């Protein structure tokens, strides 16, 4: 079932991202694979800025186990887009993030979807519970 595009006010955490020349495909708009890279970027930006992820050093890491996206309007180079993030659900060892991508001049999402991390031990890859500190910071954007 097709959703209605969310507006910027649904997302408490945002990240501005400059589009690049090679983000456009032969049809003249940003390719869908780039949208997924922006999903990954906004999630990891939040984690890094909140001291929940230290690249190459964290003992617990999030592995992507599910993604999905709906597209509503094209984006294209050159523009600065806004990626919005909120947490939809916190499980024992997983987090479902809701993400939207906004054109610089629009309030309605051009694309929106979800991204699920399962948190695991960085070495063994076995699931680990979401820490209390992480849960507290994630609840702030729920």
C-alpha cells in the first residue's frame, strides 16, 4: 500500500547532504541506490554524533537486515538534500529507523522508508542487547 509522503516535522534528527554529479543516472535524476546510501549516512551520522558508534573501535555494531523505500518525487544534482531520521521501534537487539529524503525546497518527502539494524558483537557477530545508554538516546528521536 502506497503511503503518503511525510513532512519534515516528523523527523527530529536531520542531516544535509550535497548531491554529487555522479548521483544522477541516465534518466537525469538521483538513482535509487544513492537514496539507500543516504539512509545509511543519516543513521550512522546520528550514531557517531551521539557517541554510539566509533568507526573501527566499537565493540557493538549494527548490521543492516532489512530496508525498504517508497519514492514520491525525483531529486537531481545539483542540490543539497535533507535526510530526516526517527526511531520507529527499539527491540532487544534491533532498531527500526524511519528515514525520509527531502528536496531542499520542499516540505514533503521525495523518498521515505525504513532501515533495520541488528546490533551484534563486532567480533563474533552474535546479537547483543541494545545498551541502556543507546536506548535512551534513540528514544529521544522516537
